[in-house]
């Protein structure tokens, strides 16, 4: 990154940057700020998480601090190690090096247990024996105060004893909980003697069956932050109501640091499902080809589709950080992808819907190599040679037997330019029994080599092509938005997808014809197929069967059509 670009991107533009500037000016954090990204290993990361990652790691970079990757893993029922592995990989892929700063809330279970006992001893927590249903009744509602649990005045020693026996596995799930002793009148329901620990007879993916009790999010998160010396604990708006309990716990316990929580708006994108639970449902119901299906808004899906880490980071930067919820247009994400790919993707020629063209005045056995520029945006990418022969393929849509006035491509008796090759004129149209055009017979002008006019005469159309003898076959997968409704979350997808999903989100072309050099394409290596969009080889592509994914079209086809297909 050049210095000026770096500066441009680092202007304080949002309220969190301003807050940190203020904190640093006041000398609050002499040794620098510490942030964290705290995923639960219960699914794959999606573009919403990318926003949080870019924010937390970005702030640390900007202010000379550090950012931890902390797995917030306190729910043994949902968490699995393969999710942890995928998350670590995705964070790295996005461009952030966590070095040795990977932490786990589950590593703090011993300390959290000791603090729980300490809280009981401070008479700030007690063992409650209400069932979860009773507790809900006792809790009241935001307008009416709740009732104290009958266990609230249990002697401290007795609470400590039961807590220890809960951990020893003496009781069944649901029989006892540890609750904070705050009160039952707060208008914030999270402050009404909230549960801190519950019994859970489930093995944890890291701690095995060591623990019979597990701490709740509210107890775990703030204390884990304090253990790690987090200065700014940034989370999304739905946690705003948890801020008082966060502060309360930090105030009660002798933690090694005093972090505080601030909230920012979640990233929402139209036509896009976010939320790990809903994405998991898509995977479990096999409505997509796994978490890394290129239509998924997951980082692994985007990677497989050919989105670049740079473009995702640029997108997150453009979206900014707001205090209120908003919805971002999907076209902004696609714009960021195109912007990056336009700079870095080498150009190639590929015919997705082939029509045969025979050049009648070209030697039947002849062939020659023609120079083609790799990337007009980047001279250093140089050029390559592409083979030409007497039989070619062009795009079916590039020919019309009876073209309207504004159609500048090929038609009977018309002349067009074949990119990097020659001018050709169509002399004859061959059809099959059903009347479909199956072949064109053309002549070429040998003096127009390189696609240059030999005498100043002009042609209106320039078309891509491949040599039939030399090209390679490939399956090409064209993706469209996964959802056909603008605000899929409002359709309650967690209960069922109904009409939310776009039935045309994947179109497979079985035998596209590609320029031979594409055999060498590596996974994630981006290409622009001239006039067709950006593509990359799929991870399942092999020497026996080439498979390409379309990353994104060359322009926003939805905008052009007024939002409709
Ligand atoms: P989901 O909403 O997908 O279920 P989550 O919040 O349950 O996600 P976590 O693994 O708990 O997933 O989240 C890790 C971090 O990512 C949290 O700090 C959370 O606030 C943040 N995060 C999750 N979704 C978004 C989003 N859409 N935009 C910004 N940050 C997000
Ligand atoms: Mg969560």
C-alpha cells in the first residue's frame, strides 16, 4: 500500500476512531489500545464478521495497538473444532495476522469459576433453584418489577457449597443456577438478577468433560476482556442492553484491567442472508453446496467465488461504522470487487455459448500465434500469444441473421474485428434441420492482422473468439444473488425459506470454450473473460475437468434493468 493511500484510508471518520483519539489524548492508555475479535466457533464467518474484523484489527493497526482473536466458546452444544480452524483461516485470508494472539474463553474457565465464588462471597451472587420457566415468571416485564427468587437470601456458605457441587456433577441440568444479586426492578431486563452460570452435562470441544457448569455470555465476555487487557470492547448494537451488566461485573471483581464496551451498527446487505444460524440452516438443508458455496455470504464462499481480500476490506471501509442500523446495497460490494479485479485480473478470451465460424480463405492446416495484452490497466503484466486457425468459436449472441440497426456485431455480409486477430466478413449462414444457425462461413482480411485496419476503414464491433482446434472445454458456473427478496431477514428464514431464495442463483454452462492458457489457472487466480465478467478456477477444477466460477459480471446488470431481471 502506498503511503498516500494509507493516509487517505486512515482519516478519522467514525465515532469509534474519535473516541479512541480522545482516550489517547487523555493519556488513558499509555501502552496502546487492545481490541479483540470474539467469534463463537459455531459456524463460518460471513461478511458481517469481516466488518468487525476490519474494525478491530484496523483500529489496532491505526493506533499502534494490538488485536486479539478470541474464541468465545462457552456453549459446548454448538461449538466444534472444525469451525475454529475455518475461522482462523478466514481471518488470515482477509489479511490480518494474529501472530500468537489467539485466545479462548474456555482457557479462562478456572479463573471465571474462582471469580464466581468470589462474587458469592461478596454477597453479589447466589444459587437459585427456580426452574427456567419460574424464573421467566418471576422476572416480570420492562414496565413491572419482577419478584425476588425465594433462594435469594440463601446463606453465602450454602451457595458456595452448592456451586462447588454443581461443578462436581451432583445435580441435573436445570436444577440450580448461579445468579447475580442486583435487584429485580431495573427497566433493563438483563439487570434483573441475571444468570451467570448454568449446569450443562455436555462435553466441550476443548475442555472435554472437565466442566459440568458453563458461564453465560454476560459473565464470560467482560471478564475475558479484562483478563486480556482489552481497552475497547466493540460489539454490535444488540449488546447495548448488556453494557450495564458488563460494567457491573467489572466493578464488583478485582479484575486486572477495566475494559469498557461500545457498540456499533451491524452490517446488513440487501438480498443477503447474514446470521450464522440461518446460514447453517442453508447448509444443513443442503440448499447450498456447503459453507463455501460461492453464493454464500461467508468469507470462504466469497474466496471460492473469486472475491479478493482487498476488495472485501475496501468494502468494509466504504461502509463505514455507524451508530444506527442501516442496510447497504449489494451493488456496493460488487462495485468494490470489480474495482479491484479490474486492476489485477489478467484478460483472457472465453466463449460461453459457442457458435462455429469457418474462415474459408485461411489455410485449412495453418495456424499462427497472435499477441494479446494481458491487462490494459497494468502494462507490467505484459502480453501472451493466442493461437488462430481456420475454425473458431464466437459467442452465439454475437451473431444475428437479421440484425436491428443498433446491433454492431456480426450479421450476413457484415465485417467485424476479432480481438487481437483480424477483420472478418460473414458470407454464408449454415443452419440445421430445425433452422438453428450452427455455423458461419467467413473470410478474413490478412492485412488486418492484430485487429488493425489496413486502410482506414472502420468496423463497429469487436468480438472475442477462440480457436476451435486449440481451445479447452470447461464447465462455467454463473452465479446470481442467493435471495430474490430485498429484505430476506424480514421473512423469518430461520423458520423456513419459503420464497426467499432465488431459484436462478446458479446457472451451469457445461461446455464453454476457453483460450488454452487457462488450463494453467490456479484457484483464486482472477481473470477477466473479455466482455463476460470476472472468473476464477473453482477448487474442484482438475486437469480432467476444468471448472470456472463467475465472480461478478462486468457491470451491474440489475441496476441496468431497473432492479428487475
Ligand atoms: P451472527 O449474527 O451471524 O449469528 P454472531 O454475532 O452470533 O453472528 P459471533 O461469532 O458471536 O457471531 O460474532 C463475533 C463478532 O462479530 C461479534 O463481535 C459480533 O458482534 C460481530 N458481528 C456479527 N455479525 C455482524 C455483522 N453483521 N456486522 C458486524 N459485526 C458482526
Ligand atoms: Mg453471537
